[in-house]
C-alpha cells in the first residue's frame, strides 16, 4: 500500500485480503504500525517528523520486520498475496521494498490511495481517535490534533508514485473516482486491481433473504425447481412490509435467481428486478430431488464425505460450495460496485455471500444456520459489516442439518420455532471487523443498543 495516513489504506488492505481469502487465495496483511507499536505504542506526531533520527530508525526497523515476516510467510509456502499495509511514502522506500521482494522472486503491485476530498480525510481522522490503539485512553480532541500533525509531517516527505520508478501500480484517487494503472504483469494483479476499482464508500445496505418455504422444503427434498408452499406464499406477501421497515424511502434493486421459488418470493416487491443464473442454488447433481435420508441410503459414502469436507465436496454431476463461490464472484463485484440491493436466493448461495461480507472461514460457512422466513440486512461500514436479522411471523420448516447428524433429522421433522416470534422483537445485530490487529470497531453495537434495538451477539 502507498498513501498518507487517513487515506483508507488499512481498510483497502483488509478488503483485498478478505476478497482473496474468500476466493481461496491465501492472503495476509502485514501492518507496519502494529510492528512499530511493539517498541513505541503511543508516539506523538514528533516521532514521525523528518528530523527525528530515533523515530526514523524505529520506523525503518518496523518496516524491515514486517517485510521480513512477509517474505518468510511466502517462503514457508502457502502464502500467495502479502499486503504490506504502511504509508511507503517515498520513492526510496518503495525501491527498497521492490528490491527485497524481487530478490526472492516475488512480484510487487503498489496500490496508492490518494485523497484530496477534505471531508473524506476528516471522517477518517475522526475515526482514528476511537479506533486506533495509538490513541487509546487519550483525550479525543488531543488525539485528533496530534494525528493531523502526524499527517502534516508525512506530507513534507510524501512522493506520489511516479512513472520514473518503473513500478506496477494502481493509483486510486478519491476512492475510485479516478484510477490510473501501470504495467500490470499478471492475472492476479488484474483481479486485485479490478476489485479495488469497484470499491466505493457511498453508504448503502444489502438485504438477503432465502426464498419462502417451498413444496420441496416441506417434503424434505433438496434441489429441484418447486413452487412455494402455502406458508412460502404467505412469506412472499409479508416480505414488502418487512423490507419496507428497514429500507424506508431508499432506492433498491431486487435480484433473484432464475428459479421459481425465488421469483415467487420477490413477486410482491415493487422494486426493479433482475434474475441472475449465478444466484441459482448449488446444483446437487444426481442427488437433486432426493431427501437426505434417500441420499444416505443410495450414496452412503458420499453422504459421509460431504460432512467430512462440505466446502469442497462436489455432488456427482453437480457442484461444491467452492464451485458456487467461483460463479458468485461477478455477483460480489456487482455488490461492491452497487448501491442498495435486495437479494432473494437459496441457502447455499446465501451462505457464500454472507461468508464474504462477514469474513466467515470456509470450514464454517457451509454449516451456518440461515433460517427460512428471515431477512438479513448487511451494512458495510468503514471497519466491518453490521448485521441485523428480521424474522417474519410465518412458521416454516427448518432445513438445517448439523454436521454428522442423522439424515432422519431432515427438514420435515422440525418447524422453525424462531419464526413464530414477532419480527421487531427478534431484530439481532452484530458486526464483523475489518481492522488491523489492535484496532477496535467504533462502538456501533453500543450505539444501536442506546437507540433501543435488541442486541444479541451470536
Ligand atoms: C506507523 O508507524 O504507524 C506506520 C508507519 C508507516 O507506515 O509509515
């Protein structure tokens, strides 16, 4: 990363890592500030001034330790993309990083975040006083003043990336309003650049819902293209009111899969609609239309193998969760680019989308419980995603089957009790964090609690 303090570098770094890990590309961020804090936990702005030789020495040592750990991580195998999260503000520093990486055979892509939008910078500065461990326990006004002074010290030496440095780079000006790209060398760099180009900071939310209960859900069958059950249709009729409560007057676009049960669920929503094949349910191949009990009887080894490694297990003639993630990549990119979106889709697809936004690891995401007749609202914030759940008052079967549970505990045996509870009382809120080590989110849950909603961690 390259950029002055308060230019959103850490946020971009963490988003790149989250995106790549979701795509099974092993990525890790190395935050130089965290290394520096080992020796100098709470420096004043003076520490970052040009003439401070002691400060310069310690900052250089922190950068060297971070780069050395990153190269070690690559060398130990398994590491694909290391993100060096630091200001890297001079030509000399960048030349050194390039030389260090290339001497070990690793390619460098520099991502510069430039920002001359004063409101944007100020809002980042203000978030620092509550989130950065550099200012823990300090008077907020003093923290802001000191941080502004630190920025001024960096500005004195800052050199934006110049073509004479002969670097592969992407320069993002005011969070993607203008982008300059130079000398892209490989496919992975292209993917990362394309991802960073799609990031934006306009406030918006994403609403996710499974389709209403289907006839196949009631019969405990998986896959298929069944119609909704009576209760599923009731959920479809209730959905506009459930959505309207949290959407208000915001403009929303509704996406569904191409399957009947999602289209029927969205039928009463008066938003522009778009059908995506990529949102169709995970293809169960030869098991399509069977109950779990039938699958266990006909394909006992497969039934067991899927529980052993659900993320990678691919149904014969069908798909795995890994396959679904790959076909969902354009959807995620559109979601990053877009504004308010309501997605009505299927259990496996929804788990994959949710895992991206909430940073859920691959071994857990296929086992997440996402009940029918429940709407999930995700709101990307500066340092993570806020989640709220709203349940409708319409009962539905539970299609959840825990790892290694008997096939007989299939959908038809349990009715989702939670669905009987009135929606407003069951609004749950929690957050995922997108922060470098040591940072803390800005008390979002507390502020929601103060505003009167129920707050329940999971
Ligand atoms: C820090 O010490 O907080 C960051 C060092 C840098 O990236 O310049």
